[in-house]
C-alpha cells in the first residue's frame, strides 16, 4: 500500500497539470482563436439553461410592467370618467347661462324701444293654483313698484302688478280667468277686449262681429284705453277665427306674444305712476 501523502501529491500534480492545460488553452484561444467553434457549441448548449434561469426575473418584470400598467389604466379611466362628468355638468350650466344671457340681451334690446323707465325683476315664485296665473317678483315698494304697473318681457306684454310688498310684488298674467285688456288690431286699428282663458297659451277676443275684418296672423297690441296699459305693447297673435252661420259674433283665439311660462327675468314699466296726494292745507 502506497503512503497517503503520495496519493495527495499525485492529486495535486494532476490539478496543477489540468490548470496549466486550461491556461494554455485560454492563451491559445486568445492568441489564435482556436476554440471558437467549441465556444459557440457551448453557448448553444447553455442557452436554454440561461433562458430557464432568467424566467423568474422575466416574470417579475412582466408582472410589474403589465399589472402596474393595468392598475394605472384603471385609475386613469376612473379619473377621466369623473372629469368627463364634471365637464358635462359645467357644459349644462354654461348652456343655461348662455340661454339666460340671450334672454337678458333680448330684454335690453326691448328697453331700447321703450319711451318709459323700466326695472328689471326676477321671478321668484309661481302660484301653486293652476287656475290662478300669478307670479311673485323680487321687487317691491322699496324699488318703486306700484299696483297696476305693466309687466313685459322681450316679446310682449305679460300682465300687471296686483299686490305690492316691501321687498316683493305679485303679478296677474294676461291669461288669468279674471284678467282682461283692451286691444286693437295692429293692421287696421279695430278695437276689442282680450280675456284670459285659464290657459297660458290662449287669449279669447270677445264681441268680435262675424263681419269684422280680422284674420289669422293679425297682431294684437294694447290700445291704451282705460289708462292701465300704454299704447302699442304686443299682446298676442290671432291663431283662430271661427265664423258660424247665424251667430252674430266670431270666435277668435290669440296666442300671447310674451313667454308667460318661460320668462325668468322681466321688465316692470314705469308709466302713469300714481302721484301721492298733496298734504291738506293747514287751517287757521
């Protein structure tokens, strides 16, 4: 049996020779590129191993990228949805503001045609009784409003003030069953009386003879008789004329010129303001 140290010395010698061989091969490869094919073969054989070893890292990168991207996409989608709702709400509000500005410009244009002072008022209430066509305005006695004061919008006469408070006033519309107004045909000056029917889109012209020259499309304006309403305010347009044989009067229906169920801002016209009675002379 050989001694143990001889075996260890033989093993060390073999390792040394192997190391020298590897070094020689590396040197030869660096010098003459003699192991190019072998290295390419080894790269080909080890490629699957490298790919398999890289799978966990690739999965981690894919997970971070796609899951985070999906989460970000969902968050962006929710944020854009909220912004879209907000913009739609603002768009609706802007449409309302634009429509209101259009109506106010119409009022301003109508004031240019008036020879009287006016006061812009805003509708703040409507009578809950469907038979009574009354409105509540945000102007009252402190603003100079008085009973009987005419009320108009950009298109025509709406009614008159019937009750005045300190800060508000109540208006009776032309179409109320208890309201009537002297009118005349703008085309030929024929006078008549327009009465309310209880419907916001209809006035009835009373006591029109069947032979009277009146036809659909005629414009009715205030005649000024009675001293309550000034002359020339548009009241309505004739939309129906019925003449029955044997009946002395024709049935005439007119559509109000003013937007009685749509106007929010109106004009109170100062005309024929009643004067306060003068104080009595002192007796001596």
